[in-house]
C-alpha cells in the first residue's frame, strides 16, 4: 500500500471524490487546531493571509502558472460569471452538451448565445463565429476527457478563447493551465479541500479585459490598506479578482495542497487511473484514461453498495465511481466483488 493511503480515515469504501473529496488526516488536524486557536481568541484576521498565499502558490505550481495569474474565491460559477459579464453582448459561446451548469448558466443568464454540441465534436465546431469555448477538461457526469490539444488548435486558428473548468481534473490530471485563457477550479473535490475555496486563472494580457465586479477590500494591492474609502485601489495582477476568503476553508486547503504536492502529479495520475482501470478490468469493461468510471447497472445495485459499505454517486442515470489517493487495491477488490454482477457490459465491436 502506498504511504499516502494511510492518511485517510474513511469507515467505508469511499469512491465518491468526484462529488466530495476526503480530507487527509493532516488537513483535519490543521482545522481542529485552527478552531481551538479561534475559540481561545488567539487569532488575528491577517494571520489567514499566510494560508491563502500558500494555497495560491501550491495551486499555481500544480497547474503550471505564475501565482500572479491566480485569483482565489469561493465557487467556480463566480468566476465564470465574471468572464460572462465581461464579454460583448453579441458574443457566441460554445459548450459541450450536458456540461456542468456552473460552466454554462452564467453565460445564459447574461443573455449570450450558447451553442451546444457533443463533447467529441467540440473542436470541429469551433469556427470564426465562436468567441469563447467554455467546457470542463473532465466531464462531471461520466469522466469523459476533452481533447485539449484539438480544442486549443482550433481556438488558435479561429481566435476563439477558452474557459476551462479544471474541477474534475486538477488533483490527478497533469495540467498546463497556462495554455488556457481562463480556468476555474473548485477545490473541494480532487484537491481534497473544504468547500469554499476555488481558484481562477487568467492570462496576464487578458486581466484588463475582465471587469472585477465582485471587487472588495481583499482585491486591493494590500488588502489591509484598502478597507475604507475611495478611490478604487486594485491589485495589478490577478489578485484584483480575489474575493474575501472564507478563512477556515483556506487553512484546510493549504494543508491539502501541501499533501498532494508531496505525492506529486505523476504518482497521483498513475495511482488513480490505475485503480480505475483495475476496476474496469475486473467487471469486464475496457480500460480508460480517467479515474472516474460511469456504468449502467442492473436492479439491486443499491443494496449491493449498502451491503459492502461502498460510497458512490448516481449521475446522469448511471452509477459513478471515482478513485483517488484515498483508495487502495483492496478497495478495488471490494468494489469488483460487490458490483460485477450488476454492471451492464456493453457489447464488443
């Protein structure tokens, strides 16, 4: 068993990271300590800047961008909304069919034209009429991977921009977010963090095109000197889009990102996809490229899940299993034994 699996305390076979990531032990310990410090009146508000800064730096390193291009906030849709609000009113947005609604709703609410095509047709649908392509690198419903290279090539050729949701990818998928015009990543899934922490990245040359409509005191060059009064004072880099942090969430986020960095992206990728493919092979499915496994199941699967204490999710009418660094080969064995009789295996070619 790899060393990092011992950092988790689940009392079940937890295969639901795509819904809610489990915190490693060091994260819950950091939060318990923090609650005691807070309870005893020993915390000063500026102390939390250390955790925000550490989280920003760790995430920037993980996705291959400079920290100056990273903003922090609470939810992905907040930053999708900022991009949507900054687009001209006649802009055309292209998205995959069935995309997670935090990626599409802000554009629709703005009244922009949103075209939808199947994920595997996304690159071919990008032409000169498209202003922005908004999509998840890894689909929430079934773990399908977008063809990042083909989409990037089409955007370069046509001049369209990309907004990529990395929420279901960052944490296991090697990512170079510097390739994208904008990205959003909620941290409470594969980054194993408390809900309430999210990252936004934007290319440096595009920062001035986004109106920081949610700017508050934490968007200043030094937040503790931009609390009162005018004139407007904003950070010169992506921190102008920072939203006042939910402090305790960032204590946990800093600890979880440090833990993930200790494992390293190559090891996380190999471990998670390897476990998912071991499960796929065990139930008679073809191997895949993601740690998210979406399967059609027969009646009775709910009881099998309960009897074997397996935590998973139902998404888009199918059973969704997600394997992460909290899982081991023993978890795969339990899942195969419990679910093989209920998985509908598609006919071969």
